C-alpha cells in the first residue's frame, strides 16, 4: 500500500502486475497479480472513500479477519518484552526522541516496572 501524496503517482506497472483501477484523473490507483495474490493500492488518505478502500483491500482481497486493535498489539509487545527480557536483565536504550523510541520506552516501562521502580528508567 502506498500513500498517494499530492502530485505523486505511478505511471507504469511492473512486469507480472496489471492495473486494475485508475482514478478519475487516470492515475493508477490499484495493481494486482492475482496468480500470486499480490495487490497494491495507491490513494490519498483524505479521500472520501479512503477507509472503505483500506477495508476492502485488507478484509475482502487479502482475507484478514479485522480483529486487530491497538490494545491487543500493545499487550503482545508487553508480553514479548516480559518473556524476552525478564526482570533481571539491564536494558540500554538509545533514544532519538522520535515516535519509535518514545513508544519503545513507554512499552518497556509498562512491561518491566512495578510499583516504585521508576529509578530503574
């Protein structure tokens, strides 16, 4: 899936793929290789039907179930950290201040700190 920012577009389709949808301005908006079950869509996230396009691609074409929630993903990460790191290991984390490292710190905090363990952070 590719976000279609203003002015950017694909004008050729790679070998083995075919164009299955174009926008009203004749911009390639979807490609497919049905033999290998490969699909791609390109759209701007603020389009009127952006959520519906995403839903159709993920659930109808790719066969996903739609049970994903951020809460489930967060808990999976916390469980993984607890299983992998435990409470005895020391973690050294270099932080850039960007979203990914900030999320990492928050997950580590939730997974490993209990009570007044804040001095360990």
